[in-house]
C-alpha cells in the first residue's frame, strides 16, 4: 500500500512541477528554443504525473519504465537546449540533462530486478540535481552588483 501512496505522491509532484515549467516557459518566451523545450518538458511531466495519479497500481515495473522514459526524454531536452542555446548558466542544465539521461538508462536497464529500491533512488537523485541546476542557473543569471566607489 505504501508503494501506491508514494506513486500517487510522485505523480502529484510531477503535475505541479510540469505546471511550473509551463508557466516558466511563457515567462522566457524571448529565449528562442528554450520556450518550446520548457513547454514540452512541462507538458511531458504533467502527462506522466497524471498517468501515475490515475493508475498507481499498474505495477512497479510499468512505473519504472514510465519514469525511466521520462528521465531520458527530459534529460535529452535539457542537454540539447543547453548545448544549442548556450545561455547564461547553461552548464548547470547540461549537467542536469546528462545525469538525467544516465539515470533514465540505469532505471530502464535494471528493471525488473531492482524496481523496488532503484526507482526511489533515481527519483531522489534526479530531484536533487534538478534543484541544484535551477539554483545554479538562477545565480548565474543574476546581474552582478557593482561596488560603490569611495570618494
């Protein structure tokens, strides 16, 4: 029963994160391809979240494959956009994208034997790295303050 509750909770978090990405995409419309990547990534996160919330008992392996595919696709989105656009703080998004692709490959490759422990571990790592990437990008994008001249 705890597994079903954690799947539903993760689905809710994905929907909330996807909504945030979609709203963020509209705020960054001037960024060229970044709008489409953020928008599509947000829609994908919301879709996966809705599936997890509406069908939490599809099984650990099915959930693992779904999350593995989500990690792979969002990692590719972020990595390609970071390499193509080279915006301020792009290195954080590139690192996040590469790690997400590796985690997605790891999740899909080790199923079903490791489904019970690997899924939670991969999701936790992905969420922590995403948080660091978002914080790093926001700090890198902040204009530097100029020191006041004594005089």
